[in-house]
C-alpha cells in the first residue's frame, strides 16, 4: 500500500478446509496436517489488522482465496480494470493476461503472459492443463503418474489442451506414455477440475466496495501494543502526527494529541472525603483498589497509600505514610482503618484489582480485610494469553491506550528510594491510575475470558485460590530444618560430582559458572554449532544448553 498506492484494493482469505474441491476429490489436500493453533491465531490477528485499516476482505465458506481472486479478476475484466495479483501461488498464473499481472513480492518479480510462458512453456490460458497433468503433491492433486512439468508442457504445446490430447491419444508417439495417459484418463480430468479456479463465486462487487475506508487507529494501536510491534506503533504515531498537522494547518489552528490519560484524581486528606468514597462504593457495589507499599516489591509491607476508584472518571488516592520534607497532612491509620474496614470486608461490594492475592496480603499487614474478590486483571491476563506481559502498566497500554508510569522509574538509586519519599501527587497519579485501569479493564477482560470459554476456570478456580495462597503467605509453613539441611548437603555433593564429571568430559578443569569458559568448551573444544549469538559472544543460556543436550 505504501509503495504502490493502489486506487482499489482487497485481500482474499481462506475460510477453512471444507471446500467444493473436497466434494470432487475427498483426498484433496488430505496430506496436509491441520493448521497449527499458533498459525490460526496469527491469521486472526492479520484479519483484525486488515479490518482495522478498513481494507476490504473477501472471505466465503466452501471456496479458497484463489477462487475469490479469480472471481474478482473476471469482474474487473468486465469493468475494464487492470489488475495486479499479489501472490506467489503458481495456480494464480492461470489468470494472467494482457490486463492482469502477478506480482511475487517475496522475489519482487512480476509475471505477465511472457514470463508465465517462459516458466511453464505454455501461455497462461493453457496452464491449468499442464498443472492437471503434472499434479501437485502439496495439494494432493493426483495428476498423471510419471508426467512431470517438462512432459506436461510438451503435450499441451503439441495438442493445445487436455480434451484434444485425449481425442488424439493415438497420435502420442511414446508407447509407455500413451499407456499411462490412457490408464489415468479419469484422474487427469479430475485433476483439471481441481486446479481450475472458480470464477463465479457469489460476491457483491462494486468499485466503492474496493476502496479503503477510514482506519480505526485505536484498534490498531491496541493490537500493535499487544504484539510488541514497536516499529508499526512508531509508524502509526508518525502518520497521525502528519495528518493532525495537515488538518491543523488547513484549519489555521494547532493540532491536539489525543492519548489515553488517567482521569483527574483527588487526594483524600479528610475523613469526610474518605467516608463519601466508601458510601459511593457501597451504593455502586464495586471498588477498584491498588495498594502501594514502601517498595515496588514486597520486601517491606508497610502501606504508603491506597488508590481507589468506584466509577469512570472518579479516582482517588489516600496517602497515609509519606515521609518527606513538605509532605501534606495525612489521615491517621486508625481513621483509615475505621472507614475502610466495613467496605473492604463486605462480600457484597465487588473488589477489582491487579494481583489481588498480593493486595490482600499487603492489607492484612495493615490489619484490614479484603473480601468479595471479583476481578483480578493479572489472573485474567494470564488465562487469556499465558505468554503475554501481565504487568498492569503493559495491560493498560495494550488494552486502554493508557500510560501508567511509576514515579520511581528512572530514579537513580531507586533500590534505596521508597514510595514514602515520593511526592503525594506523583504517587497518587500512579496509584489512582492503577485502580482506574482495573475498573476499565474489567468488562474488556471478562469478555475475552467468555469468548475463550475460560470464565468458569477463572471464577471457580483461580479467583477462589487467591485468598488461600494469601493465607499461606501470611501464616507460613512448618519445615523440618534437619531434613532440609540433609537435602542441602546431598545437593552440594551431587553438584560437586557433576562438576568433576564435566571436567573429565572436557579433559581439563574449567569454571562451570563462567559463560565464557563454557562457550570455549562447547563450541571450540567440542565443535558444537552455536545456536545464537549475543553482541559479544556465542550464547550459552539455558534454552541453548537444553537444545544442545542431545
């Protein structure tokens, strides 16, 4: 689209394995295994991107993409339109003519009638008969045994087409070839029907239907962010910027950038404000929360503040333990507990959050309950896409176009810096934003879970397990330290034995903990083939070692 800028454009897609060719020949493409699930999901994403770009997509049950293209080519001919077929399938070369070319983008080669004839020895209109005789192992088109491309093209050049060849079969000079053709006559004509493209698919076509519409930028941004397509995101931003600038110039006014933003939030510093918030939560029956402790991790559980959200556009931050020069007055812990205990412990008020197990454990150290767990963005994200990034900042960016940036990000010596020394406003933007994001994510992620038939395991297994795991963390477990010490000693002995064995295999001592020494042993001494490289060396990471074990 960027390079050629076509006036009209459409993409044809297959709709499944069941096509009319299976009715003709049940073994058509039977040698192919089912498409891997990973490939199916990729094609779904491709289609979603096409539709977000408002690119016309042709898709129809019972036929293949090639048939849709053939129908479109015939329609274009009737309307005196020139056509460029973008593809590499040799079957599509049947459609090439003076007004139709095939552009193989993988090899950047354009096939017109002369190029097709140069490749197959016959013009495009005779190609289907050559394909019928030679067959196609990839599609399980049987053809005629022992007739390859050269023989097939020679026969069709001599006899014009398949029908004429069989009418004049006695004229074929080679006895063995004549016998084979006679024996597999029916198979040849079945193959001809299989390779012939269907030109009469019931498509409603007109020029306007083949024009691109207005792209859905937000959908594209969500897909690109989810898939980590950084260059595509940058290109989309650049495109938007250019279009905004052009529009602003036309209006004689500066363009505004629309981005996902955290709604205006309030900093709660009075009991009355907090009480009003809890009443709203009880009235609406839900409360999204984010618990901020001293550190980003869990080494210290003292609560610095709470992010709360009850409805769209209404988020708040309750600071309780910020300690820095100039910090505002904050509510006493006993007051916060008194106001929040009832609503947090109320099973009837749905609690929404990200990693509610951790939130429950943190609140317990603050002597506050957390019941009525209803939505956990972390668990939902894991179930929907186990290999994705489940951190809330990544989820918010991917699903909502919302940027959540920790105030500790980029701070030098942040390992020594705690949230208690960060300005209330900065922590509030982060923490209230996280609560707001959980509120906005709930309907989106619940819909995804239902679509993937994962809502039951989410409701009946994952969510109920969260408080159980939290109780385990809070209570701890009993261990027999003597047995543990014996296991530790045995492990040390096993490791020492394995290290000695490694030295024997290598025929020299080396430091098994040194990637550089291990690299020399594996790839120089043993002559194994490196699987991947870092900027400075050949990789010896765990995945590489696992692959090399055989």
